[in-house]
C-alpha cells in the first residue's frame, strides 16, 4: 500500500475547477430568489441627516428598501469583536449605519429587487443627505485636534498593548555600544482574493430555520456570531455553508455586515436572497491589512551582538474593530519581535487607532510579516552601520539548535529548529557569496544591483485555547475532526478546517488514508457546512494541517484502537499482541500477518455486529476536538537579487531563493505552491501594492486600475528548498506553510532594494518601493531634489 | 433585443436587455457559471472566453454585440470526457489553488498556445499579464502553459 505522506499527489479537487464546475457562492441560484444591493457612503465621515428611499421604492422591480433603523428595529445586533485585550474601548458597529457613516463604503441602505440590474439602478435613486465631518485618516493622529470617530468613545485610541520589560530594555539600550533608531511604515494592503465576497440566504418560515451560504474561511464562527450576536436566530436553527471559496488570505475570516443583511432580508421578504460584491465594493469593504507606523530602537555591540529592542507601533484599525482586528498588532505581532535571535531584552507596545478608513484585520501573515519586516529591516541598517555582512550579523545572534525549547522575552516558547542549518542551506541554494561578487562587479560598472536577505519566524497554528482566551480571544482555537467508516470500509472524514485554495481535500485524504492503510480514493473529505461538520474553528494562521489534520489523526487512532480490540476478539488473541499494520491496512497478531483481519472486513464486522467483544458498541465513528499544546514555529531564510534602473527607478527582481522549514511535509507539491504563492504576495507588498487614502478619507487606489496587483511578468522563476525539523507538538510533526512565503518575501525584497540603493547614501525607504519613490529618492540623494 | 448566440456548439436564442454583459448572459441566462467575474474594470481576466476564435474578457462585451457569434466557455473546452491538453497540464503542474481565476486563465492560455507550441517563460508571463491569480504566484501556471502548449502542438 502506498504511503501518501510526503508524496506529491495531484489534487483531487481540481477536475471541477478545471472544467468550470467550482461550487462558488455566486453560482447559486434558488427559485424565487431576490437580489440585494447595498447603498454605500461616498464620504469618510458624516452624520446622516435623512435618507429618502421613496423614488427607489417606486422603481418597477424593487421589492423593498431598508435603512439602518429597519435592521435595528428588526432585531439585528451589532457586529462583535472577537478579541478584546484588557481595557479596550470598543466601538459599536451596526450592520447598516444608524446615525453616522465612518468610512467610504460604509453600509447606508439596502435595496431588494427582482434582478441585480434593477437593484443597482435603485441605488442611484436613494437620496441621502449628509452633514460632512472632518475625516481622521492619519494613523498616529499626531499634532492638532482630531474628531472622535465614535460618539461613545473617549478618544480614537481603542487599546494599548505593552509586552516585555521596558525599564530593562531602556537600560540595555543605554548600555549598548550603538543604538540604531528607525521609523518605518508598513503600508496598508488590500487583500484582493480573486473571488469577490458573496452571500445567499434561504429562510424556512415553517421550521424557522435559516441557511446562509457565504464566502467564509470559518463557517462555524460565522454561525456562532450570527446566532449569538447579529441575527438572533438560535444557532441550532442556523446552517452556514461555505462551499468552494475563491481565495481568502484572511479577508474572508471576518463577520461582515452583508452576512447579516442578506439573511435578514430573506426572512423579511420571505424569499431567498443573494448579494454578490463587485470588485469596487470589495475595495471599500473587504477588511484591509497591515497599516502600521513604528518607531524602533535596536541596541548592538560593536561586534554585532544584539543587546536590546524597543518597539512602539501605532496600528490603524479603521472605522470599526473587525472580528479579530486587535489580535493582529498585539499577540500576533509584538510576540514575534525576537525573530530567530537571542535578544536579551525586548519591549514592544501597540496602540490601536480608530480612523475613517476601511477596518483593518488579518491579511496573510497577520502581524507576523509586520514583525519580521521591522526586525529584518533594522538589522540590515545595523549591519550597514557596523560595516558587517548582514548574514554574518544574523548568524552571530542565532538561537542554537541545543537551546530549544527557547523562551523569548516576548512570551513565546519556540519549539524546535536548526537555524544554522537553514543558513547553510540558503547559502548553498543561492550561492550567496557569488551573488555578492556579482554585485561588486555590477557596482563597479555603475549598476544598482542589490542582494536582499531575511530570516524569519512565524508562530503558526493558533492556538492553545487557554493561551488564546487568556490573551483576549472570545473562543478557544482548537479544531475538530471526525471520521466515519462506512460498512464497506469507505471513509467520510469531516473537518472543521476550511479549504479555499489550500487543497485539503487532497492532503487530508492523504493523512487519513495513511492512518488506515487504505487507498486515498476510499476517503472523502467533507468541510464547509455546519450541518455536516460537528464543529469548526476554520482556516487561518496556517493552522489547518497542524490542528485540523491532527484532529483527524487522533480520531483515526481511536478507530484503530477499537479495530484492534475487535480483531483480537475475532482472532481469539490478546489485544496487547495485536498490531495495526498501516502499510497493509490490516490487523493481526504481531508476527503472524497471514491470519489477519483487513480494514474492510473489520468495518463490516462492526456493521453485522454479531460477534462484538463484550461492551463494545457497533458502528465505527470517532470525533476529536484537538487543542494544540503550542503554536508551531516554521522559519525561513530567503535571498533575492534585484537591479534598479538608474533612469526610471524601476526594480527588476532577477533571482529569488527560499529555504523554509515547515516541519514534515504532507504533499510537497502543495507546500511548494503555498510558499511560492506567498512569496508573490510578499513581493507585491514590497514593490507595488498600497491602499492609499487622501486627507478626506477617499481611497485613491480603489480598483484594480489603481491598485497594483502582482502580474505574471513581475517575477523570475523562484527556487525553493526545505529543511525539515518535525514539530514536537503535533502527531503529524507539521508546521504551518501558508504564510511563511509572504512573511519572508516582503522584507527580503525590501532589503534587496535598500541594499542596491545603499551606495547612494539612502538609509531607508518605506514600501511599496515603486519606481517613482525610488527615482525621487535617487534624485534627492544626488542633491537634485525631486 | 433578440440575440442568437452559439455557445459551446449549441445555438441559444434569447430576449436580452441591451445593457446586459455577455458574462451575465452566460452565467444568468444560460446557467454557464464556469465563467467567473473577479472585477468590474476588465483587469482580472477571470471571465475570459473565446469569441469567434479570439480570447475576450466577457465583461467587456455586451450580449447584443455577441449576436451571431460563436462562443466557447470553459464548459465547452473538454470533449468526449477528455480534458483539453491545457486543462490537463494545469492539473499536472498544480497550476491552480482556489480555482477562481482558472477558467479565464485556461481560456487565455489556450489562445496563447494555439500558434506557438514552444512558448518561452517570458512569452507566457507577458501573454498572461491580463489574467490575475492571487494564489499561485504564477510560477506553476507558467509551467502548465508551457507544457499545455507543447501537448497542443500548435493546434487548438
């Protein structure tokens, strides 16, 4: 029997996607369905004086128009925030605005019509009278008086989250040979999953049950929030389905207003209802990512030993606190500031600022890319000031293999790793020395060639529930996995993880098939439906394999234990002598494989149930709720070579090399795809992507015309390799693979560009490193100004 | 207005509003939902179909403009239960993750490869500038298109 673990099995989900049969929410059409469109605010900050819906209501084909008051009076609650650190000042978020609008794109009114075209027409006929207010856009809100965005809040600072010993850190900085100071901006990004969000809902007024199809990474969480907070339909009367979802990258984790609006409308008009986001709407409603302003100080000795790190970050949270928003710049950011290094003392703090912009929440990497960007950027500045090679400086400070588990000064305990081996491997893969030699030659020719290096860590697989809830999470972050063995030995495996591109239908089938020694074709993975899956936390934070996969392994172990007891009974042997042979898919007495009971025979035996051991129940189904013991800690070292056009400032990425340790690998083809896809998103942030607001709170990069999406011609061929140190914390030995590429690539590219520009005396530039920004900086460096 | 459009070998006659986009006609009137919509500015290419032998973003065409045309969508690419060589190579090379851009990507790639079985890395990358993928980083798409082009051998 084939062992599937570690094998590049072709994806079983692909035939439907390849032939246009993906089951996306926007493809759903139900008899009698109405279409919902949302009137959105064109202003960043304004009081709503009045809304006149009469003309829209009079349009032929319009069924109803609703405003915020209707939803509030109709029983809709406010959208909750699921992570609340101590002393947080929580703004209210109504699904449709009541009194004020707080960002461009804020929901103002809802049209229900017979066709999507009519619904769009009616939006133009709604007349909203606004009293405009000054917009708060600047993250730090420094200098001058800023209006408070939420009437119920004292200020626009929602929370302050400090971690570490500030006094010791300041002392260590004072005692350091050098203190490197740096202020960086980690710019706002817009996720741009290619599938826009969508929601369909169907109400059954006889059973009083609601079914909601939504583009979510975590349908059970959406059901919980709809049931307990926003819609008020009891959880057992709610079914939430997330079928095929066309990419998430974090943006489809959160509970969105439309997920309240659409089912509410379906119940109100007693017909199925559908809303599909346009891309224009997506830009002003999908939760954005990053948007930090940070001041940092790094203490270093003259020999390159890092002595201390002090970090203050202002995180732009946008107009409301989205579902997990405060988690990102706190427990997923400050805790990662130690990187791969032994830093004796660290203090980090984050301020969460409310502004008149789209809410900001998790986006691929979520907090961890921001931490890596800061640390790996300031280390490069330190290396330049010390005139040390940046790789040598990093090597000098690495945590050594015999120091695991390693307790950082910022709460985390790293599980495993071999960082020097990682460095050796990236050296070998990239030919780092020869890249530097090429660079020397290029510089001598007057060319601007840069070599960028970054070594990064991620805390993936959130999270041990006690730790998560202790930090402020509203629910535990375990995962469920259930295995049902049918009488014929075929298997249905139910997971609370949700695939939206990750290929779980393949990798989880590989896991389960290996557990029993059966062909993959005999295993079906079922996910994304709260009526079929016992419970789920969902997919984000690179958690699916480590937590969702482990839940399935534990359920399989329970089943194998039962089958061993059953086989012992049937073979009249002692259970202690039985072995479950996972290669053969059979149970036998140790050393006697000839008289065996196959998996299929045993599955049928629990169905006839006539020769069961005393006390054993018929049937074969087990469920596990797996709570991880710790995060897993994947890490990586990436190298890039770039060249900057001296005339235009344009960056060409010429070479890219990546070595990652994601622990044991289930399917190398899929892992490599995740890493390379992640790298592309990192390069996108470093060079092109930027969610830009003007002073009035208008989003200037609000479409694919003005927001620079990475394109096929922006990349060289990327070379990837791995080191594998199994995670000791889960039965699969896996670590997260989904975000590492993005975390490392962002700063690797940024470091490469800054390395290219260093001879011109340019110390730092914030991302995105566009041709315009670079050419202006080059002109300024040459004394020419802009 | 009345239109007659041949889609995947079958002629459809329908009454449509003049403003209806071809992609909406395909998805809503003909229930051919394989052609996805990823943007509203004709950037992303998810809705690419073939019209009279050319790869076209079906969000840029009105249904009435396609009157009398011959349209092929992703649903019409495989024949006799056999995947088209380009579909097969996307599968073999892991050229897709979430699958949403895939129909448009494949339709654009088929036209790119039709007259050029030996597409270079750079030719593929430039040829697919108008098709966005957020998942794969394009690398495996490039490999898939090269392999698919070779398998097509300069034919459609």
